[in-house]
C-alpha cells in the first residue's frame, strides 16, 4: 500500500508516489507492479530490496562502530617503546588503562629507538617513546621524561664502598660490561666519557645479561635509572652518577600530519599523566 507507506515516511501519498517514480527513473528499472488493489515487487525490485537491506545493515554497523570508537568502547592502539620502559614503567600504566577501557586493545613493540621511530613513520605504530628527538616534517617529538644513570657493580667491588661522588676517572680503570653500540645507552655513555677510554670487557644485547655478568663479578656497568629494576638483586649495588652530559631524554613521538584516533588519543593522555618521575 503506497498510502500506508507514505504515512510511515511522513509524506503525502502523491509525494511518496513521485519519490518512487523518481527512484525507478533514476535506476532505469521498474521496482513495483501496481494496480488499484495491490502492490508487488518486480524481480528487479526483489533484488534491489535485498541489496538495500544489506547496505542499511552495514551503515548501522559502521555508525555503531564509530560510536563505540569515539566513546572508547572499542578500538586498537599500537605503541613502540624502549624495552626498559616496556618492562618497568609500562605494565602498571597499561593495567590501569585497560581496567578503565577494557574494550581498547593495545599492541606493544618493545624495540630500540630507531625501530620505534621507523614504526611511527611507517604508520605501524601510533605513538613511540624513544631516546631520539625525531622532529621532522613528518614526525613531531615532545619531551616525555629525563632518565639519569647509575653505576652497577658487585657489592664487594671497591666502587661500592666509595662515599664521595664518582668521576669518569674513577670508573675508567675497571672492566665494563657494555650494551651494544647501537643502543642509546651506549651512545650516551661514550659521549659522557669522551675522550677518556673505557675498558670494554664484553658487549651484550640484553640488560638481563648485564645483570648476570655484573653479579658474577666480571665487571661494572652504567645503566639508566629506568632499568634499575633489573639490578635489584642480591650481590649487586647501584649508585647514582652525576657526570656532565649523562642524562638521557625520552621523547614521545607521533605523526605530525595525522590526528590520533580516539583510542590512541586517550592512551596518549593516560601515558603523559603517568610519566615516570625519577628522583
């Protein structure tokens, strides 16, 4: 009944009939067989109705998904950050975030600074925490936190018992367990010691390996404060260092020309509000 259909659409019957005629003219096909007694769909009308139902369902799903994303009921965020932050600072921050927003999935890549930057530049990550100030036409970096450095040595080591502040010359005579040269930690350390040479005993990739070697008495190391949870073990002593230039700046990096999704923006604000506070 065109009359009842017009009422449901809040139109007059002539206006509704004109709307159907315009639709049929635009499609180049007749959708209805009409008589004074009944209205039936043509075969073309049946096919068109099925497509229309599917489009309407997809549109409703798209609107619902967008509403869920905007209200943080659903979404996904990808974050790349230094392994020391991923293992020490992030877990509690992420636990509280997911308790507040259980529908948001967070993908974590715990990689060194350059891969962190590469992931944001390629769009694989929404945000990164890295020790590189990646201010480029495509990327923007803002200071996130500062990270001091500590000596780590066996508890029986002569430096563990020194009371006065340690200088470069005090450390340079002892064998070092170093992180690999491509790590930001190693680069900061070499810059602070220059031109003083260091006695490198070995280079390793993982802080857990540094811990084991130091604990065994093979050498000393210098590590950022954000990694000290690795060294809270019997037989290992940590002491803060106040060497000129030996402070690591961590930057929060994102794409300059793209807005963050609602989920990524909420995690960004959550992280900034809970950034590490180091004494």
